């Protein structure tokens, strides 16, 4: 064969290989999870809210599927995030709300949504609130902070290391605190007694209450950052401490950069909002946008950020082939350590919609959350009452992208892909719920397990109905959305059946 013919054959083979690769990429949608913090079922106008307008989220719903019985796995932030990323219920790791200096909860080698998507050719990123721990304990924030997201499947990370009300109040990009200079010494300190002496010289909410922009409870009366006292103490390198009002521009900008850098290959973006978690300090662009104070304004800010990410997808002609999942990590709460007018300015707004409870609660408002799935080229707009859970994303997205799960991976995740895409309304028959006790959904039946752990702080400090009782509870949600009539004594056989099913789920290792 002549050299010319050889070159032509090689060129054809190369072209075919490139075409095959492009076709495979086209078949795999980009995946964006928009994960809001503390957003309740009734906090969006597309779910019935009237005192706040969310046009960008509403547009997602108008072009996708709005779910009325979709759930996070637990009624608090760390457990829900763990379940979303691993496909396992959080109780299997005893995952509670982590302090800001906790070691990485998801151990390297654990299968995650990010690692599985990376295996099938996706570029992966997390931007925003993390709150899943970092390092192996005793982190030196002036050095490489590892392990973290990059060790469990993410190619890129830009984080609020814990959450907005906890130190360290700095940005962490990949393994390093942003802006630290040689010779800086950033230190943090946590204590079980927030009234103890500050080990650093800077102001706290207890030593300098005159500096505070919002009144805080004792737990949140540590170091003052940007006029807000936080949980824990922090000292040194004050030039890198964040300014809360900058979150919309900084976090959205990092997400947009990641999208722009990966327009020619499939990508997974896990965008974890800080909003509408406390402390709520919306940018001046949104301050006063509602009559509900900072909480309402933070919802509007969150809606704007959602719109900006969607605009970026449109700008690069990516939206048609992007699966967007919009949801929340748990139900709503008003005052959660700070007084910002959320209670006083609430009016007739119902953050939990028609449901009882809220964040920290085993009642439905604790983990029945607004959930919208959009994929313009594949999903027809509509509404679905199918029962499913964020823990199901691992199995569902695995089926969509051709990923394989081993039998010991994502043990609680069920394939709900047809439900997510609107091809079926047959969701789960059985679903576990977590919130300082356990609940179990079996169709429209809701069982709440009794417990002797009173957790009175949920009611006394957070003013939320926790649903904690020493007696079993049983509700028929088809007739009683508000979980007002306990039917346990009337249907003991159903209680026993559901208790046995709950015990069997908990026994899985």
C-alpha cells in the first residue's frame, strides 16, 4: 500500500473514532444539580407561594416536571448531602450535622455520584456549601487541605468548607484556602462551650455584641465575621475571610467558569447554594426585594442565581442536552440561631406548604421538598406525584449514563429514571425518612417510629414540631396531609407491618 493510501486509511479511521466519541458524548446529557439549602415545599411561586416570586425556577417547572412527593433523605443538611452523593441512607454512617472542623465523612474509595460519572467520561465539579468534612482531622488550613472532594470523584471544587454559620469563613478552592499569602496563619477552634475564652484576639458575639448586624443565640456567638457572629472561633489572615453578600457573584461565577471550560464534553456540576440558610445577608441587589425580610430576599437571590446558570447553559447551546435537577437539602426553618425578622415578617406565607413540621422534623415538611427535573430535549412538561428520594439519584443516573454499581455500592438507591424523565408515575412503594427518629412511607401510609430520645430542643429552641414521641404514629397522607390524626391504635396490623419493614431496612449492611 502506498504511503498516500496509508495516510487516507488512517485519516478515515481517525475520523470514525472521533465521530463515535462525539456521538457518545451527545447521548450523555450534561448533569446539573441545583441544591438549595433550607428551602421549603411552599417557598416557590410554582409551588403556590404568593409573597415571593421565583420566575427562573418557575420557568424550569414550566419546561420540566414538578414533583409533589419527592424527598431528601433526611431533615438536616449533612445527612441529606451524604445520601445524595453516595446513594446510602445517612444512618449507615451515623452521619449527623458536622462541625466545621470535622474530618471528611465520605472516605476515599467510596463510590459517589461524582466518581461514577467520572468513570464514564464526565468532568465533575462541586461549587458552594460542602458541610461533609475535610481532611483527616486537625486540618492545617495554611497547607494542603486533603482529603476532600477531589479524593472522592470531583475534578474541581470551590467550597464554603462547612456552612455559612460555621468557621472557617473562607473559600477553599481545590486543596487550598483562597487568597492566603506566605506567612499567613489561619487558625480555627471549636469548643463544646461557646462562652469559654476566645483563644484568639479578634472579636466575638459575646465580647463585642455592639458589632453585630443580627442578634445571635449563644451557640452562634463565636468569632465575628462581616458583622455576624459564627459557630466557633477563628483567627489570623483576616484579609481572606469572606463577605456573605458576595456569595451570589462568587459562587455563580465559579459555576459559569466550569461550564464554559467544558462545553465540548459531558460534565456534572453539583451546585450547592448557601441560600436560604442562615445567616441571611442578601446582596444589595436583592435586599428589600420582598416584604418578608432577609429570608424572602434570599429566596429571590437564589432564584436569580438559578437563572444565571440556566442563561450560561443557553449561551453555549447546552441547555437542550442538560439534565437539571433542582431541589432542597431539607425543609424550611425561620429563626435558626439568628434573629432576622423571618418570623415577624412571615405574614400568611407557608414555608412548608400544607405539610406539618420543617427542618429537623420527621413530619413531612422536614423532607418533602420542592423538586423539579428539566431536560428540554427529552422531558415533556408536567406534574408528577410519584414517590422518590434523592438517594435514588445514584442508581437512576447510573442507568442513564451507562455506569455500573457494585452490589455493595449505593445500597439504598433505586432506579427511578423513568419517573424522573416523566415516562412513569410509579415511584417507590417503600421509603425511609430520617430526623432524630425514623419514618417510613408505604404508599400513602406514614409510620413514625417511637423513641425515648426527646430532643426537646427542636421545639424549644427551633420552634419546629419534631414529631418525636414515645408512642408509634401512623398517618394516612391521602386523607391527612397535615399528619393530624394518629391512626396507630386503629390499625395495629399496619403499624406492625411497617415496623418490621423499617427494621429490615436498618438491618442491611
